[in-house]
């Protein structure tokens, strides 16, 4: 596979649009692994009193064909793994290419490295639903997806093996190899 990048056009209803550019690390028929060198969050992301992600920290992302979620391996700036984070979103448009579009559906799943999984941001989805930023069908689809991911995590069947296999260290080695850096 040649070195490359993926550009992601990310919509958060009603009117937030972001553009992310990430290293293309690995591609199979059903999953694309990308590496975000430095998270652009403005402050620490703290969940249940624990730092999940810091500004400038790396994230390994996993995007799946026709899936209603993606998964990130979150870290702190010192590369300590903190847990798995899934965004519930619309299936990525342009999956086979290198320029994608998707819409965030508010709900997230957090599986800390040393604790039980949980659904995040149910209040944000409820607010978006009331405001008409998310239609009822999409809101219900998001709730079903989040529930299915939570139950799979509780049963020990989530995240999938490819997410466990592609650590930050492995993704970085692969990006360096693609660039010819040994």
C-alpha cells in the first residue's frame, strides 16, 4: 500500500462542520485504519474524572464499511492508552476513496482501559432531537447503534480484533515504513 492521507468532512448538526486529515495506515475491504498525529481538542477530554484525550495526543481511528460508528484508540500526550471511543455517526460516504463525508449523531461509547463501558451524550441527542437538528429516524438509529455497541462491549465482544491489533505503536511504525523511514 502506498503512503497516503484521508480527508474527512465531519458534520455535527445543526451547523458545525470540521475537516480532518489523517494518515492512511491500513485498508481492508471492510475497515480503514487511520492515524491522527495530534488531536485538535482545545482542552483535556475528561470522562468520569479520568483524562481520556489531551490536546496534541495521537488517536488511531477505525472506520468500517456501512457502519453507523467509528472507533478511536485514545491516548494522552505521553502515548499512554486510555481507552476505546466510538462515535455514533452515519455510514461514511466515499469509503473506498480518500475523501469521506459523515454526520455525527451525538451518541458515543466510552470503554476505558480499566473500567466498564458506557454511553455518552444522551442529553445532547435529546436536545438535538427537540431542536429538530436530528430527525426522529436518525435519533432512533443512533440509539439502537449505541445500545448494540454497549451490549457487545459488556459481553466482551467489542471492540473488534482489528482495533485490538492496531496499536498506536504499530500504526506509527507502519506510517514511517510507508514513508521509507526505518
